């Protein structure tokens, strides 16, 4: 029996793909899916989403003249196949690694990446912007936005749809419907799409109508418009409701099998003759082609290393958990508090598993809310609850909280409502890179009146701050904590109140002072021990609060120390160190202050350890900064 030639190995660009017969796209899809499985099983990344859109990816690059034609991927979790087909197959093994290719589409990485992404619900607006610019410049080309049904729950996606329908630009929106984001989708949009996809009568009539309209190019324009209205009317009648997308002036096509690559390719070819905004609704299976990923879609969204034959997750002895993840501490603590305080409510925008709110959701489902990918709504939803005496804990990844800044200011802080913001993944998060690093929250939160802004150094402090926040007497309260594991095995302390604006001194010393905020202070503690061996005595203060600052402690520090080092895993512009400098200037102190933190640039991807070192905020960075700060000959010889 003849062995099939490997087609993928001969595809170094979409031009190579176009040389194949359309029937050969089936084999290419099979090979591409296996290639993704082979690489991601040993080099962890976002897995299930890319497997689900293999056929769509192949069809798009087969039909479209990329990079001239533009494909905008929403979020970008699903773009691995796109990267492999566009000249990055041979270095795909560096995906998400330090100095390797990005895990998301990145305009600076490839001309095929038409728009940089990482957060959800942006694709339609970006694609509409490109299509409108083309119309303005007289450029004719295909522009497509690929968006999942999970991302469609974000308000920006609806704003884009509304504007695109009105603009009448030549835009294709491809709705990748798999009923999943990271966790299962929720909300009315999910139910609406289920209604469309499960109506047997509708689908039968739709298929018959498509056969009638199959030769659309041969129908006169006025006849085509009449047929379109007839089809729309039948859809509305059979679904007992109007088609949402067609009410927004999109021509709706679907739902179709998203794993039939030949059918998709032929439809995309036909679409090039149909003017105006169009929406193609495809049904896919997240994790398609890998049994374990299909059955455990949340786990295999980004599973880490796994055995590609059995699907078993691989955890080496050195990586086996010894201490809890910070999000797990949050999850167990909020449930513990909620059992005692009936006013506590849990809210998350589509991340119940990722932020561990699912721990509370499983036991207290009526008091936990997954609102979908809708950070702005999550914050104002929480604010509404707070007006009625409840204590909402709004758990959002730090970088995602940036999307709800207006609501934090106007709907919560201005009204002094006791909403508790728990910012997960604060600081440098690692392989997800610049779109996901949570480095701005200290700066943007401390500029807002009425807010308490805090950062615990360890798990026990996180529990104490959550206990303090749920008392409700301090108004809006933010708590940030990092991605990854803490340092304490015995972390389930009896919780106690921490008065906002109070710090704690962890070590005494006369040579200089280190002021840290948050978990990054662990590096400061290590540096203090190393300096002690070298006869350098550093006083170390865990400040705990950026707002309000512990001014009483700061007065004592500035009166005693001429040299002060601040450290944070947030941006140096406007963050904790800036707050200390403002205090110094306002009180006419003349100490030498050096700020360590995230420099004024976007930090690329890599491991957290690599990025901490690059930003000079690890133990070595603190030791080197100490040398620069004191700048004495004797210290230069010692360090």
C-alpha cells in the first residue's frame, strides 16, 4: 500500500497551499492537526481552540490571498494552525518560549498577522476598521474576522456588529460556534445559538433554500434580493424569532459543519461575489481530533505537557505541587468567608475555573455568577448588588480589569460602593506575554479616589485582606496577587482584620531600607538574608497597601534612612515607587530613593523567572540595585 506524501512539509507559505487540489485540503487538515498535537504535547500552549479551527484555517488560506487579504483572529488562542501555514512551521517549537514566537498573532512577528490580539471580542471592530480604510482608499480585498461564540458575549463584539451592519462594508464575520470559551459558555446568546443549531425544520428548509440559491451568480440582482428576503422570512418563521444577525444587516449563512474543509473553502469562494457584511456560522468541536481534549475541554484549553498517545498530563516530580496556587487560596477563602457571611457574592467574567471561583460555585451556585466575557458588565453588575447591601467579590485577571476601568471609577469608586476587586495574575504572568501581563493595576487603581489598593506578600496575608475587605466598612477594596504558587504549606490561618494603610517590618537594619509591595517582596527577603552574610544590614518593610500608604511608618523610615529601595512587580510609572517619591517630596525629605519595577515598555513572553531577571526585580536585581544605591567602595568590593 502506497504511503501518502506528507503535504504539510511542503507548505512554507499559503502560496504552496494554493498549488494543491481542493480535495487535498482534507489531508492537509489531518496533518496540521497532528502537527499541533505533536508539538504542543511537549511544548505547552493553548491546545483545544487551535484543533477546533484547523479546517477553517486551511480553507481561509487556500481561498484568500494572504497577507494582502486580511484575517483577524479574535483572542488568538486558535491561531496556531495559522502560524504554521504562514512560514513558522519550522520554529513553531519555540512558541511561547523566551525569545521565541508569540503564542498570539503579533504584527511585529509576521506580515500574515494582520492585527495583534490577546484579549477577546476585538476582531470585528478591527476588521471593520481595515475594511473601512480599504473602502476609503479604493482597495478591494477580503477581510475576515474569526470570532468564537464565547467572545461574542463581550460588549465590544456587539458594538462592532452593530456598526458593521450599518456601514455596509465588504466584511466577513466567521462565527466559530463550539459552545465553549475556556469554561462552558453562559447567557442568552448561547441559548440563541443553540436554538439555531438544533432546529431540524429550520436546517432542512435552509438547506433547500441554499440549493435554490446555489447559482447565485446567475440570478439578476433584484431577483437575488427577493430570494434573500424570502429566505430571511422563512428563518424568522421557523425559529419563531427574527435572526439577530440579519436584523443587524448581516447576510447570515449557516450553521454549517466547521470540519468540512472543502465545503468551507467553496463557500468562501462564493462569498467573494456577495457584497456587504456577511456572517458565516460554523459548528466546531473544541479539541477536535484528540479524544481527551474533546471530552475535557476546559482542562485541555491549555493543559501543559501531556502524553499525546494517552492524553495523560505529565507532571515531573520537581513540578508536583507543594504549596497552593494563589487562585486556589482565593477560591477556598471566599467559600470559607461566604459560609459565615451571607452578603458575600462571587462574580467572574468567564473564568470560574481559572480564578478558582468554581470552588464556591459548586457549593453555593445561587451566590456565584459567571457573566461571560464581559468585564465592564461584571463591575457594574457588582456595583448594583452593592447598592442593596451585598458584598460582591469581583474576580478579574489584572490585564482584563483594564477593560473595565471606567466602570471601576464611575460605578464603584465615585459611589463608594463596597465592591471587592480580586485581581488575579497580577505582575508578570510568563508565556502569554504582553497582552496578559498584569503590570498596570497598581498605577491605575491608586489614582482613583475612595479605593483601598492592596497587595499581599503571601497566602496568609491574602486571606487576611479578603477578610478585611468583606467587612464592608472600608468601601471599594482591591487585592492583587500573582500567577503561580505561594510559599506557605501551612497557609490556612485564622483570619484577622488588617487596618488599611498599615505595613509590617520584616527585618531590622541600619544601612538602608527596602520597601516592597506584594509577593515580589519574597525576593527582597532573600536579598536581605544574602546581604546579612556580607555584613550589610537592610531593614525590610512589607508595605501591604499602596493606598492608603502607611505614612506613619514612612516618616520613621525617611527620618532614619538616607538610602531607600522600592520594589514592585508593576510599572515604575505611577506605581508604588512613585507614591513613595510623592510622599518624600510632599514632606521635604532628601533621601536617595531607587525604584525597581517593570520598566516603561511592554514585556515580551518567557518564563516568569526569565522575565523577573530581565526586569531586574529578582534577588540578583535587588543585590545589584543595592550596590548602585549605596555606591561605596567598600560595598562594591563586598557584593
